[in-house]
């Protein structure tokens, strides 16, 4: 009896000692599965934060389509919008190395842009630390160079976006904004590759959804996600329970909507239906492209003022119908009065088309262009659908982005980042056997267990022995502790 009592006391003491290190007794502990998952998320975050090399400025490479950042610290926007200011943009590397502690605006991709860091567009007190100084032949302290006169700027460089001229705050912004492919600059009537809210493209404003009630929002989401019909089988008891819960659901709907992405406005296409778009400003400044709306490779026109567009389409449709009827009546009279083959008449009718358009031109077969101001959304293969006859090609050639997909410059992957990830992966592989023992059993792992195993990795002989015995007893459950936790997978 005495020996059994001593044994039970020893087991109880061991159990009490071990229980202090498990996650249900300590906030600092977690299951092995949770630990592995958290480390994988950290690895992904590290890659995403600084995936590219930040060792070289792109200025020497000349104009590129690249990620551009505006520095509001070096080039603050004027308090009065009528005042002129000096715009400037820097490349990815300079945004980190030269302006990392400044207030930056991420403009994302701009075409034909040369980095302004180290030029007269930046104050001399903020030199480029990456370029080679010609006077000292060393890296850094480069300033007052001549900027690229071909760089094009727009209001994005003062943190103004969309037709609503909003100040973009990534922490406050809700929903998705889309970047126009861009046909021209602000000076030529285009937008300069501006970003737009979906609501602003259909004339409803950036926060049109705020005026919607929860029920209207739900109906809007259902309309935007129309798919196959679904038959729901619900018994009477379930129906009654559903009705009783409607009031509670409506009360919580407003709070839930605060965390949800706003729906797309009525008339705006689904994201999977288009590859990109041209805003109404760029379309208006290049009216020749209007005729492609609704044709192969393009979606129907998305009007800025849908109601006004509908009004315009009525007289146009009636006029076209009247003209068609008149031509039809004339054809009847010709056939009645002159009994002759229709070939001469057909030849005569086609002559003006041949004279107006070169042979093989697609435009006569596209139909009339829609009326009103609208944005033109296109599909992935839209470039193949443009007419490239001798008359149409010069218009396309003015905008190379319409002829072929543009190559976007990306800095090389960071060597330092890769080395860090490789070191992390190496350590993770060495830790996996230890963690796997706990993961297989669902056993929680505590700080003491991890410390012991790191001691083993360092080569502490006694720690190796203790860690091995502790892990074996934990996995086998011979210590009498039968508690288990959810693995987290």
C-alpha cells in the first residue's frame, strides 16, 4: 500500500508539473499544428512585404512600365488646388531606400515612366542613395539631375484618385477600384491611367451603397450573383423558425455590412466578365473607338448617365427605323418601275462604302456607335478584334497598349529575402520531427518543451536526453495525463 501510494503521488506531481506547460493552462502555449500554421503564415507575410531586391534604382534603365510611388514629404500637395506644384515619382527600390520614412502614395503601374529620385523634381535634401555619384564615383548623395521630360503625371501624384477626386486611404477604402488602361494624358482629354470606383463609372458616386437598406443590399448581392436555380425544401417548422429569426437578422445586418465588401452598382459588369477597361474620358477623347462597344471582344457600353443614354437611344432608334422603311419603299418602287436585274443597283449601293472605307475594313459591319458618354470594358482577346486596315491602323499605332500587351518591369527577387527564407525553411525542417509527435496526438506543446528541443539542437547532451525522454513520455501518455486538444487542421 505504501509503495502504491508513493507511486500515485509521483504520478500526480509529474502530471501537475506538466499541466502548467500546456495551452489550456497558459496563453503562451499552443498545439503543434497551430504553431506550424502560424509559422507558415509568417513566411508568406515576409515574402509579400519585401519580395524584390531594393539595391538598384531603375533610373538608368530609362522609361519603363513599372510600379511608381509619389512622395508627399518631398513634394507636398498645395493647400490650394489651383496652385501649381511639382509632381514626382520614384521606383520601388527608392521608395524603400530613399523615402522609406516619408509619406508615400502607391500609384501602382505607370507606363513609360523614369524614376525621378535624384533629379531636380526632388529637393536636394533628399538625394538618391542608390545611384552612383559621378563626382565621387561612389554610391549615394545624387541630386539635382535633369528629369525625364517625357514623364507624364496626373492628380494621382497628389493622392487624388477617380472622377470624385478622393484622397485615397488604404485603411479606410472599402471595395475595389479599377485602373483605366489609359488613352492619353489629362492634358489631351484622357485620364492618365487613373483609378475609378465602380459607382463613379455609372454616375452613382463612390459610396452609393451607403443609402441602401440591409434588405436592398441583400437583394443587390443576389442580383449580382444570379446562377442556376436552386430548389429549397423547408418544412413548416423551419419556416416558422426562419420568420422568427428575421427580425434579429435585420438588426444585426447593419453591423455585419460594416465588415463586408460593398456590392457592385447596378449595370456594372462582374469582374470575371472583363479583363480591363477604358474610362469615359479616354473614350470621349478618342471617339473612333466607340464603335467597338458591344462587338466581339468588348462588353456593351457602360454609360456614365444610363438614364440619359436610354433617352438618346429612342429617337436614334426611331430615325434609323424610318430611314430603313424609306429605303425599303424606294426599293419597291424601283423594282416595280424598272424590270431589270438587281445587280446594277447593288453595285451602285456598294460604291460609296468602298470609297469611304478601304478594302477589308471591319467598321462598316460593326454598326453605329452608342450615344452618350460611356466606359468601354474589354475582354482578354480584345486586341485581336481591332480593325487594322490602312485607315484604322494609324489610330491604333498611336497607342501601343492597344496593339500588344505591355511588359511590366519587376525588380529581381531579393537575395537577402531568399536567404532568410532558406534559413527559416532549414530550421523548420529540423523542428518538424519534434512537432510532429505532438501534432499526431493532438497534444499541446508548451514553452518548456520548445526550450528543451532547442537545447538539443545546440548540442547540450543532458538536454538531448531530457528532451527525448520528455517527448516520448508525452506522446505515449504513460505519465497518466490523458487530456487532448483539437489539432487545428
